[in-house]
C-alpha cells in the first residue's frame, strides 16, 4: 500500500508540473500583447525596443504581429490539451482549480493596462485597429482561462464532488470580465472545502 501511495503521489506531482508548463503561455499572453504593442510604437523612441525590432523582426511591424498571432494559436492548442486532460480526469480538480485561479489573478494588471491602452488607442482612426485587436485579445484570453475552469468544473462533476446545479453559475461567469476572477476564487474555496470534507469522511 505504501508503494502504491508513493506512486500515486509521484504521478500527481508529475501531472501538476506538466499542467503548469502547459498554462505558462496563457499566463504570458496578455503581457506579450503589451510587449508587442510597446515594440511597435516605441521602437523609434527607445533603444531597447529599436534593437528588438531591428535584430529580430527586420524593422517590419507586420513580422512581430504575425509572430504574436502564431503565439496565440500555439496558446490555444496548449489550452485545448489542458481542457482535454481535465475532461478525461487526468488532473486533480483542486490542484488545477488553484492553478486557473492564480492565472486569472496574475493577469489582472495586464487586463487593466490593456483596457486603459485600448481606450487611448481608440481616440484616433489610425490606432483604432490596435484598440479593436486588444479588445479581441482580452476576449480570447478570458475565453481560454474560462474554458480551463469549466473543464475543472466538469471534472469535479464526473468525480462526484459537485452536481451541475452547484457549479453552473460559476461556469457561466467565466465569460464575464471581473466576475470570472471572483467566481474562480469562490469555486476554489468550495472545492477545497469539499476535498477536506471528503478526507475527513474517509478517515472516520
């Protein structure tokens, strides 16, 4: 039994590390968007961004935008893998719920900056496409992190931790700005309490 328990713990740690690696691109997505915008607009003003633009993107703004689009596609693919792993119950719900909650909290500064920047860019017609792009990027990032938490909720339903009625409102709020962060925290707290109650019940 001890060997089986150690193997289970080891497997759980491996899956946890793998899940963290898979979501790193999603964590960085809004920040990389800000870096892309800064490189395009500040490459003529600051040496650092000028060096990035000249040495990597050959002073062509289309190249850096294309690179960012490819990064978005890569992030979507990795997120889809995470979603599938959760649906098939390969991840422990509590651990991954915590991961998704942390992702959403870490991205708050980026969301606020993108919102302010989007408002500023929407002032002129020339920069309006960038404002629209930032809005859709926010929607993409929200949808991806929301999909991850939904997959955790489905996993918890499959494992008998919750019923659909218990988490349906949390799943819906994953596509509402600000409410998604609050609901992810509530879901993690509920899941943690359920795990502790299950552990105590098993000991008794």
